[in-house]
C-alpha cells in the first residue's frame, strides 16, 4: 500500500524520482492543479508540454515553470470545447514532439450554466470527456513511443452524483442540472480509462482515473456564493449520513499529489483501469458517500457503450 495519503503534496510524492528523459503533456496546464502538476514533474526533470486554450496564459506559465525548475517547457494551444481545435493541436503535436510518456488529462469545467461547445455538445460532457477522448486517441502515435506510458484522467468524487445518460448525454430533452452534468462527465472520465485499458494494455499503455480531492481552484469559477454554500452543505450532509466528519479542502500542492502518484508510482506498474484517491487505489463501493468508486463507473459494458457513442459524437472511429 502507498505510504502517501490525504495530506501528501506533489513534491513529497515525487521526492527522489528522476524524470529526466520523460515527456508529460498536461491539459489545463497553466492554472490550478494542472500548473502545480506540471511544475512538480518539471522539478524532477520531466520535459513538459503545457496544453490549454489561452496562448498568453500558456506562455506566462511556461516561462515561470522554466525559471523555477530549469526544465524544458513547451506549449500547445488546444481548446477542448472545439473538435477542430483538438484536431489541430494533435496534428501540431505529432509534428513537433517525439513522444509522450505521460498524458495528464487534467483540464475541465464544473457546474457551469447550460452552455454548448463549438460542436453543440453540453459544455461539461463536451469539454471534460469528449475533448479528451478525441485528443487522447489522436495522440496515441506519440504515446506508443513513450516508455511505460500512462494516461491519467482527472475525475472526481462528483461521479457519485450520477452515471452517464446514454440516451441524452447532452441534455437535449431533459432538464439541465449543472451538477448532474458535472457528475455525468466525471463518470465518463473513469469509464474512458476503463475503455482505454481494455484496448491498450497489451501495448504496454495503462490508463487510470482519479479524484484529486476538494480544492478551491478556478474550476468553480462558474459557481455563485449560493451554489458554493449549497455544495458545502451537500458535502456536510453526506459526511453526516456516513457518520464521518467532512473532509477539509486540500491545498493545490496536496490536490496535485494523487495525479503525480498515479503518473509515476511503481505500485501501479503494469496495472490500469483503476480509480485512485488520496494516493491509493480506491475500492469499489456503492454506498460510502465519502469515498470509493461507484460500480457503474468501472462497468466494462458501460465503458464500451460510452466508447461507441463518443466515436459517433466526434465523428471518428478508433480501432485498436
């Protein structure tokens, strides 16, 4: 079992590791958890590719991380809410880079009002899942060239809220609820890891999903004070029902720890399709409000169903 836990930081998880020669692409890499993940990996010698939709913010974050760590930092403009942008970014990456050892699918939006992506998808499902689905598959030629490559999907305990509605994932006919949409997208992040693992494990590529913890980052930028208060009350009630105390928020360095652990831990070598939290592999649990992975999120049949509708929605098939 891991010796790390809730309070561990990214630097503590990576202490003593030599990541020279490793290349990590981090989506959403110029702020919050993505930036801290990139900085921590760079501090151990990794070559970092920061991906995000804002070129100015990418440049600023790249310069700062390079100054802090001395590592090589590249940037890649990619708007996950536009399939055209994702395709352009993947094409550029294939031309510019030699390999990807670690793909950290970190970017995301949470509990936003009803919005549509450039392609008409519900914003949270479109950005958090479909954008990463297409990007990951298009980057596979680089990932295959990596050394013991891993794909890391940032999910959330929010997946406890709901599974994926395969009949109406875009809220075209059902009433939109920002938290149902968020929960659905986070379940999709886990199911995507399960689907990737089934397809790629025999090539030595392993995929995982994780809950970073509750962290006060700009992920919640769409939430009003009332919505934030309602979220905290929901967490309090869930803890009360399970007879536990609510977990405190993590700091950003603590929040990035599980990502860094999943990306580099020797304990996960040769394994995949797992969901992790607090630097541990989580148990399957359909009752505990304060932890564990729901069975519907690791169901292989549902993972295949998600893969099929995702291919239809992005208009491209990926046969491995």
